[in-house]
């Protein structure tokens, strides 16, 4: 599961803008709730670590968006 979150964060950075915006919008409440300090510090590594730490506490909508982005990224030819 930790690898999945890392892939999500990488996917957010590398995904097409529309998908990334959807994920950010859906996950923003979770990020604010669980990772506000890390977000304010603009520390991507710390935000990733926070997401990993709180993965089981994230909303279903956020986890679903993460899975969708990961599937799209996995299906993308290298």
C-alpha cells in the first residue's frame, strides 16, 4: 500500500493536468485534515510520507481517485 501512495504522488506530478486536478480536488480535504503542516512547508517528500502514514484514514473518494490514476499510469506505454 505504501508503494501505491508513492505512485499516486508521482502520478499527481506527472499525470495529465485534468486528472491531476481531479485528484487534488478530491484528496484536498484529506490532505488538509491529515497533512496540513507538510503542505504549508511545501515539502513534497513530507506530504508523501504523511499520505502513506494516513492511507487507511483517507476518504474512499480519495483512495478511489488514487487507484484510478495508478491504473491509468500503469496502462500508459513506456
